[in-house]
C-alpha cells in the first residue's frame, strides 16, 4: 500500500528530528506550499508542533517536530511485552508473586489518589478528581450524574447517583491476561470512595 504524504512527513520527522517545510519539500519532491498544507493538518490533529528559531539573517526559521501524541502512528509492541512480562512473573515467582505485584500497584495507586482526593469535601468532588487522574493515565474517565428511584417496599425515594465511566482501558492486554488487575482496581475505588461506592 502506498504511503500517504502525511505518513511520509511523520516518518521523516521521526528519523531525522526537527525539519523545515523547505527541507521536507525537497526530500519528498513536493512544493513547499504543498508540504505546508500537510503540516497544518498534522498540527491541527496534534501530531506535530513547531518552533521558530532565529536565523542569521531575516525572519526566524520554523522547524517542525513530532508531539508525544504522534507515537500512535508508529508500531508499538507494548501489549505483547506486557503479556510476556506477566507470563514471566508467573513462571519465575508463581501466582503468589503476580498477586504481590498487583497488590503493590494497587497500594501505590491508593497512595497517589488519596493525596489528590483528600482536599475534596464531597463525593462529586472526589469523583471528578479521580476521573481527572484516571484520564491522565489514559482511561478517558468521566463522571455521570443521574437519578435513581429506590423502592424498598415501604417508601419510594429519588436519589442522586454517580457513575465513574471509563471509556478506554490502557491496560487492556494485562487485564485480559489476568482479571485480577480489574479486581484490584475495583478494590481501589471502593477504598477511596467508601462508604459510597458499590459495584
């Protein structure tokens, strides 16, 4: 399959580092104007950024380089490595060793999250802070507020309920290999949000 111009630009920036539109045009056999259009689109998508560097004479020269987000365009075998590491831990240290690893991760997350949530006086504030932390880790977390009718036979109440929604799982490969990662995260949330959290 033929590589798109935008993909060629990303590859050149990955291999050679920051480049000007003029250099990119020369390497790709395109006009500078044509390359600039692709650069603008890549910048709009968040894959590249620029820095204007002072030239010896005249206007500053604009150099384009990759952002961290651009890594998604390049092959990545971290999921395969994650599964291999889980297998290796199990082989070398047994199931107990893997459990210790998961427990250590849970405790480290608990310490980090607790510190960030401590200043939040109410449940919604804690949930919003937790969603922000989880989103920074790649979970794309949001808080949804709704109503829930509770009928216990004697009385009917309308209660406000909160859902912590995670729209992406950055540890999907690990969680698919070992469901205890999911169990550990549920325990973490229950501890952080006690006595409100239910699953």
